[in-house]
C-alpha cells in the first residue's frame, strides 16, 4: 500500500477497522472449498497445487468469501514455498512467479467483486462520497511445518537441528516476494512455536519489510501454542515488532479462543484477530480431520460477539470452515460492520 514510515504502518489496521465500523471479517478455510469445487489436494503442495493446475478455482473461492461478506481475503500461498515448488520439479523462477500469482488472483477477485458491486448498485454515497466495502488482500505465509507436510505445524516440534537462522533462511525469499507483490499485508499464520515467532520478527526487521503484517498462533489450549510454548511469551515477541500490526490465533479449537484473547490482551494493545478451525483435530498419518470428543465446536458463529466483547476485532475461520461460516459471522456482527 506504499506505506511510508513506521507510524503509518502502526495505524494501518486501526484505520482499516475504523472504516469497517470497528471490527472486520476474515475469510475461511481455503482447501475445504477448493475440494468442494472438485480440486484434488492429495499432494505435498496442498492448496498451493491449484496455483499450478486450476487458478480459476482459486479465484472462485476468493469470490465465494467476498460474496459471504469477508473484508480480508488471504492468498493461496499458505503452503506455497520456493522449496516446495522446486521439490515438485519447478525452477526457482517458476516458484517465485507462482507466489506472485497467488496475490494476483486475490487482487483479481477483489476487482471482479467491486465491478459486480458497481453493476448491482451495491456501493453507495456516504457523506457525499462514493463508498464501497473495504477489502484487503493478505499474503499468507505458512510455517516451516506446513512445507514439511507431515503435520508438524500442528505440533511445533522441528527438532534440534532447526534454528532461528534455519527458519529465516527458509522464509526469506518468499517473504521478500510477497512483500513486493501488491498485497496489502502479510499474514504469518498457524505459527506453532516461539522459535518461528522469533524468526519472523527478526526477518521482518532485518529485511526492512515495509508493508504491515499480522502474526497468529496455532494453540493447543488457553495458555499454550501447540509446541507447549507460552502464548504470553509468543505474543510478546510479536508485539515487539512495529511491522506486526495485529496478533492473534488461528487453526485452534473454538473452545480455547476466549481464554486466548484474554491472555494476548495482557501483552499487547494491538488489534487481536481470531480465526479458529471447526474444532476438529488433524490426523497427519491419514491426512484427515477427526471430530473432537471434547465438546461440540462446529457452531461457533454464536461465539463471535463474545470474542468481540473479550477484546478481539478481526474474526474469521480456518480449516474446515466455509463461506456459510463467514456469512454467519458477518450476520452476527452486522450491528458492528459496514
């Protein structure tokens, strides 16, 4: 967005939230929807495979979420890494082009949506000015564990050989490309441990990344990320970085979200985002989601206003959530959204 200086970056998301009416809606599960539209994601590239095979489906899923009311759509780059594309037989240059393409597809979907709004007269004049629903494109950066495709992003145990420097080297080129791709911000998501949190923060600062970013964690309970590291420690590290403009939780069971918001509020005054999964547990061996036996989490749209009251201001869904989930969230928050 052509930000100039740290002060502009720090106000970026708050200004956006003000324009949205105080809170905003993020999109939902991407792979779930790609599969519903017929994509076969049984591949180490997972949803990023569609950047190669069916980009039209990527654009369609973005549009589904925009139609459902999302203010922020995330690119199909969660599992898109240069290393992963090279493992798939592509060149480094081809991998870099696909990362840029992930952002282009999201931006194209946003423009198509806006063009439809103009045609359907969905936009309107407010205070004498032309107004349309604010929409941001967030470039998704999945964890190192996502690249491994062995479920370790849900455990956070990378082994002693993986250091902060290892992770910075792994993420560096991808982050550089996405930061200059036309996205409005970067979404570091499903972060499973303190080690990778440090790597992201140091990388952003060392590379002089100018566009804002958020950092969200995958958690196993109300006080710990999936590795067992304290959410307080991890959120504090994220809060220390000026380019990180929001801190939160994703791909976590809804029953833990309220407590996690309370914990994060202790260490940051930045906007808090929450986009939980459906409450199921990922079985990495069989590559399937297993329903939780610890209570029903599926209908968590009714939780949203409680999460807002607890201190969160950005809400969405992660794995196994759908446009219907986002539509329900939008409706539940309708008194606070424009």
